[in-house]
C-alpha cells in the first residue's frame, strides 16, 4: 500500500510539471472577451463609486466590447511570446501602446459604421485624443496587459512554465 501511494505521489508530481494543453482559439477568444468585459465593469464601478461618493455596483458596457477584448488572442499572445523576457515596465509600456492602438482603431471604425463610439471620451479629460483614447489611462492599460499575460499562459497551456527560466515568478514584476 505504501509503495502504491509513493508511486501515485510520484505520478502526481510528474503531472504537475507538465503544462496543460492549449485551449482552442475560439475558447481563448471567449475567455479574453469575458475577462475584459468583467474587468471593465469592475473598473467602471470603482470609478463611479469614487466620483459619485457612494458605492456603485453598475459598470455600463456594450456588446461591442466582447469581440474587441477578444482581439487579445491574435494581438496580445504573439507580442507576449516575443517580449516575455523583458522587464515588466517595458512590457507594460508595449501593452499600453498596443491597447491604445486597438482602442483608437476600433473606436474610429465603430464611429464610421454606427455614427458614434461607445466610449467617447470627448470633453471628459484634457488627455483625450479625438475622444477615442485617454492618455491618462496608460497605467491601467499597462496593468491590464500584464494581467492578460497570466491569462495567456494559462489559456495557451503554459501555466506551469509562466516564469522565466532562472528567475522566480515575482522577479518578472
């Protein structure tokens, strides 16, 4: 019995070292869309609570955001794979710039197709660019990108190898 338990324990340990298989692209796209929508709702709720002076548990969003956040699959994953070994501040700057580009392009396309941009920032901040992006959101977008790295590692099957060889998981931050 003890020998069987030791063998079972060894098998469990060996299994822990193996990364999970990558999820299919459609599942990863849905996961990024859902995660982005949830984080947006939470961010908006906190912002409304702070500015409104009372707790707000609503985070208005639009159905357009789900596929836009889903774009992390074809855009963020290859970038993350290429810059994985860079310091967090550099990766965060790359993500913020990339998210600004996607936000501006998507907002411009939606404005052309529907006549408005769901997140029109016009008049809300002196750091708004054409009402499509807010430069003061750069730190938030950098953090969102760094958080999405972890999601990518799990969804793409690299959850066990998410650290840089020779460095601990916290050294990347």
